[in-house]
């Protein structure tokens, strides 16, 4: 009817560019001004869907520097396109539970990916945890 207002809503979980079309009537007549392109961007970073993507070298020897790569993603698994998230790491030696957080070098690539480097000074079995706040990111802890 003339002058009527209709409201529709959608939950879009995948980022990207979408085309929104609005039509009416049985002939699917396009509403003036449509279609329009809508850009959906990732939401805030999520520890649950962000993930450690690489740990090198493997195996690690005393004196080696561990290199860890991380990809940040939002709650729906969309890759974040910018940096600025404060991820942290913890490296535990299993037998004496020694925590080694010294000498950690974090690099924010500015595109949603991060790398961490840390030197291992003693031989042994270690667990590496990568965190967003108090929450482990996916594939963490790793040994």
C-alpha cells in the first residue's frame, strides 16, 4: 500500500561485498535506488577463532629462536584486515614449570597477522601459550 513502511533484517556472518535488492509486488518491481552494494567488515577479534598458524623450527634446540605466526579472526572466522590487537605469549618448561617471557619480540604486520619470536635457552619440553587477554587462541597451547 502507498506510504507503508516495511522492515527487514539479516544476520550476515561472512565479510565481503553484497548486493542488496528490494522489489515489490508480484512482478518484482525494483524499488527506486536499488540495488545497492553493502560492505560487511569483520567484527572484533576473537581468541576462539584466531589461530596459531605456524611454529618454527620444529623440533627446537637450546639456543634456537622460536618463531610463531598467528592469524586474527573475528567471532565468525573472518580474517581481520588490520592489526592493533594485544596478543601475548607464555613459554613454560614442562619439568620445572619455569616461565620464560623475557626476550619476546612481537611484530604486528598491520594486516591481522602477527609474529612472535623468542629464544629458548635450555633443552627440554616446553608448552607455548598464545593469549588474547586471559583466553588461549586456537591451536594454543602447543608443545
